[in-house]
């Protein structure tokens, strides 16, 4: 009897131990499932750099994108990476192609942080209008890459005319949460996966102000006011935090994205015009536990440059767009210069298929506006407005955006000062591959759907 009782106790203990082990394993599995909640992508990049040759750019004025300038400089790149950057005394290894840059300028590849190429491609007709899922105030479940048309002729125009080597494609601004943005390398590819910048983080496009309240107010739904905008946003974040802390038994595409933001894996690019709203958004971000990476358009950013600097938030702006709606009326052309004076991060963006072709000129206009009021921002710093600062705010600053050893060899050789209206890209390399050469007809990429604008396309 005693033996039997002891055996029963032993068996009970074994069962209890097994249950505890199984429970721990189940909890561990649940924890792993939670940690692996899909803020990533099943649509992986298949981008492979085009083949390039070891190249030495010699004799040019070199702007490194980080505020540095080298006269009579030398840039070496091989195997898709920058090998070295220096002065005329930097030795050129044997086997390198030498490109004479005397009288010319070298910069990192131009980067556009705010583009809608591919989702609003040319021709701009309803059949191609795929940038706004304007069916709900919050659509974090949609991804811009699922709308990108790789054959948009805007990509090749941006490369050839603007020296653009990387760009972020955003959903539109009809919604408070418009969906995921995608970062692309500006190369020809049959698929968007073949253009996706490998390892670049996703961004969530958000919008505040007039657009969401107008779009949904006209539909008779919430939000129809700015306070409605914040109410809808805050509730979406509250729901996302519950999802993050739950067991993910039921997958939710939109909350996957918001969870990624809360974890710091997905960046926030926030369309916002007025200074007071930007300050409110920063408060909301602190309340809900996420970070705003950049405010886009930000025509009143100059009013809160100190606040942006303190919160490490970039202002991605136009040079001089203003007054086209009420929230743009306090936009001023001195915006960038005043932000730079306050030590804030400045990015020049396009938001336009034509503007992307001349981001360098837009930066020069913003620089000139500053000079007129006594704020003189050096050329080398201004170049960073459309190179490194953009890369930083897109989460790719460790890999591109500046000419530094080990970084991607995304390089532009300009036929003159890039801050001159008379200058154009002469050669453009992406990951060390020569993708455009103004002197070589075989290196002038043209989309299959090029519309034959004057001087462009194979139009007889």
C-alpha cells in the first residue's frame, strides 16, 4: 500500500514536471512567435548590383556628403564599394580605369526621401493611380511596393537628369496612416523586388492636417477635424499596443506594421505642414512609444528647429513651395537655411516626378534664400541635404549617402558645380556600375514606356 502510494506520488510528480516542461515550451514558443511577429517582408529583395569596373575619379572637386570638400580630389571604388577618398596624392592602384575629373565635381549619389514614382507613374492617368488607398483613415496594412510599376519612365529620368541612385517610394497622404513605404535602388529591373534596396528598413507613411480631415470629412466620416485626426491615430496606436502584447493568434496586416514601428524596426515618415501640429505629433509619439524619423513638407519647420534637433527628427522639405493651401501659407524659402542655423537635420525632397530630376537645384535655391538673409550655409553642407541626410532619415545612412570607405559606390560626376543651374550629371554609378554616361549612347537608359519628351527617348 505504501509502495503503491509512493508510486502514485512519483507518477504525479512526473506528470506535473512534464506539464511544467510542456507549459514552459509552449510559453517559449509563444514568446518566439511574438518576437518573430512579421514586421519584415515575404517579398524579399532580389537586387543584384550590375557589374562594374575598378574606377578612379581624379582631379575633381569632391563633396563627400558629410560636409567635407576636397579640391583636386581622388575617389577610388571597386567591387561595388568605395575603397578610398583623398587628395591628389592618393595612389591609384594598377588596373583601375582613370576618369579625368578636372574642372568637374563629384558627389555621392542623389537620394530622394519622398517620391511617388512607380505608384503614380507617367502617364498620369486613373488606370495608373495606385498611391492612395483612400478607403479608410488608417491603412497601415497596404504596402507601396505592391503598386510600384518598375517601367515608370520617371525612374530613368531621375537617374539621367538628377543623378538619383536611391529613392523612397511612399503612399499618398489622403490617410492618417497610408501604409508602408519602400526604398529602391534606381536601376532597371523587371520587378520591384529587383529594385528593392537590400536590408533597408520599411517606413510607415503618416499624414496630419488638411488632407485626412478633408478626404474623410467629405465622406461624412471621422475624422473631419484636426482633433478627429489625433483621436483616430491615438486609438489605432492603443489597439496596436494590445496586439503587440498579445499572442498573435490572429494575424492582422495593419497591426503588424504598427507593431514594427513600436519595436523600432519600421521608421515613421510623417507628412505635416504646421509647426504646432508637428509639436503635437511629437507628444503623441512619446505617449504611444514610437519615434518620428522625419516630418515631410514641413513648411513651418523653421519655427521649431530647436525642437526638431532635440528630438533628432529631420525636416524633409521643398525649397520654396508654399501658399497652395491654407496650411502652406507660412512656408518661406528661407526654411532650410534657418533649420540649418538651428542645427536641425535638413533634407530636400521632391514629391514630384519633375522635381526629382533637379533636387540639386532645389537645394541651391534654398541655400541662396538663406544667403539673402545673412545665413550662409557652405556648399559642402548643402550637398548633404540631398545625399547623406536623406540616407540617414531612411535608415540607410550606414551604407550609402556619403563617400566613405566601405560604403556603396553610388557616385555622380557632374560637369560643373552641382549647385549651379547649368550643371548636369555626366556619369552616374550605382554600386560601382556605370549606369549613365552622357558621352556614351549605350549608357543612356530609356524606359520601354518613355514618352519621348524633347531630347529624351528614341523618337524619330
